[in-house]
């Protein structure tokens, strides 16, 4: 039997539930009555424990909505070379990716413009869901010009890494040319995959990757906004831009249809 104060007992159990991922970051806790019944105490004891956890920064109380586990956003460095998985690994966060679907589609005018293709050209679309630790963080829709990335899907299978799959087909030097970021509410399917409420916002990050001046990948990523904080390192961006400018141009792909420098819109 617990020998301390009852509110400390409740606090300890909620802390343990958070640590064991029973209550996950961003998740809404049961209401005061449900917690009081679960722990065999009264509502005032539960509220006292919640206030203590709120002061410790573990819980967030929103008037009229309930009590939520605080999420600590993962810093996401935006640069021409850095990818989300690299960010997570550099911070000691376990990163894994799940393939949702893969298919060949025909390029519409929007994709054709980004990838320097003709409308109706073949494009490989790969949809993935990435996790930090065991928490879903981003849905990625990646589009590749089929004629420039032959055999990519076969190489992606088992590797579960776009960068590694591209290296396996001989494309090991590519970088982001531009990025745009906007915000909106998630669709029901996106909220389900990201395990978040439909009332919370997501970031939509669009980007174009090129090998030299040749478009290799257009990406549209949907990220849970409360789990990500974007960071811009302008010194690194300037250095990367200078390095790219000094490289000799290769290939005959036109650059006029894509943006040639890093740009950000929030």
C-alpha cells in the first residue's frame, strides 16, 4: 500500500503512464472523474496531482478541452543536405520508416512542372510514415521521374531509405533546391496515421531535390505541427549555396521550371 500523500500517488502513476507511453505526447488524459475512479481517490486529489505535473511541464491543461501530455518538438534543421531522419539520428532519437504504398502514376501538369517532365510521363510515387522513437511524426509523399530513377523501387525495398535507394542506383550527390512550408488542418486519414486530433494543425513541407540541375525528387511531407520545430541555419544555407554554385553543371535538363535557390514560406 502506498504510504505517501494520495496526490503524490496519483502524480507518480501518471508520470509512469507517460514514461511507458500509455499516455503519449499530445494525447488527452481521461477526465478527473475517470482518473479518480481508476486511482481510488477523489477529484480534488486528481486535480492537485495534475497541477503539480503541469508545473513540472509534463501536462498542459486547456480550458474547455481537457488535460494533455506535453509534446517537446523535435528541432528540424532545414538545409540543402539535411533530411529528417538525419535530424532524428543526430539527436539520438530512434528513426524508422514504414512504407504505406508505392505505385507508378502519370505526371499531372503540377508534377511535370516541378520535375521538368512532360504531362503524362511516368512518375514513381512512394508514400511513407516516419517515426521518432515510436511516435509518428511525418507522412511523406515522394515523387521521382521514372526515366531518371530506373529500378528505384526495387532498391528501396529492404533499404527503407530514399537516400540509400538513390545511392544504389548511382545517384549519391543531390540536394534540396527549395522548400516551402504552410499550415492547415489534417484530413481524417492523416490524423489517423499521425495519431493526432483533426483539430490540431499540421505543417505541409514541399521541396525539390536535384542532382546538379536535374530534378530527381519532389516531396510533399505532412508533419504534426506540435512535434516539430523548424530551424534555419543561414550560414549553412549560404555555404551550401556557394558550394552548389561552384560545381560544374551536368546533364541537359532545363532549370527554368524549378526554383534554383533555397526559399522559405511559413
